[in-house]
C-alpha cells in the first residue's frame, strides 16, 4: 500500500522522466489554450518551474489569470497538475535554475533579455495508470462482448 509521500515521489519521478508537459492557461478572452513546456527538475515539495520569454502568450495569460494546469503523458500513465502560476524575473532565481542545455533556446544564457521563470505553485495532481495497450485492448474486447463497462485503470488524486 502506498503512502501519500510515495504517491508524491512517484509523480515527481514521472515528471522528471517525462520533462515536457502541456501547460494550459486561460486567455483574457476566456479561451483555454495549451502549449508544450519543458520543466526544470523538480523535487518533492517543490513547485514546477519553466523558462520562457517575458513576451510569450503564456506570460500574458498568467498575468490575466494565474490558474493553470500542466499535463504530462507517458506510455501507460498520465499526470495532470493544477496550481497557480507566477512570473519570476529575479536574476538570482534564473541563475539558480539555469542549465547549459538551455543555451540552444537562450544563447545569451541567464542574461538573455526577457528571460523569466514561470513557476507553478502546485496544488493537486491527478495520476492515471493503464496496464498497457494489449491489456486495455483485452478489457475493451471483453466489455464489447459482455456489455459491461470497461475498467479504465487506476486513478489517484494527490494533494501537493
């Protein structure tokens, strides 16, 4: 039986393996939009951090409405993290999170004009697991043959 801390650690490990999440925001017009973002390494109890430019749509949206969702997809599992986002322009924070792997996107390094950290203060995460494609196909076939509802797999909601 897993503990709350085990669930959190599993989500953290999954996010660090997956790396790219779909950040969902609400435009000032009310329209929901998502875009792929690469997360900086995260540890249990920490928020999600992303590097981006100050003039991006994600920053404009967050300044209008800080409620966000970040969805991560793996081969047989998914995580959806909800929280509130903030724009961090502090050069010490940017320098502290910086990795030279980011130079391909930001050639001037941490001193890139307009470079900011979009930090998501995580609130809850929902995690789904599937037994895999073959097992899911067998469940679907059984449900079709028997008229029973298919079991979609495990789902867990974790307060972060």
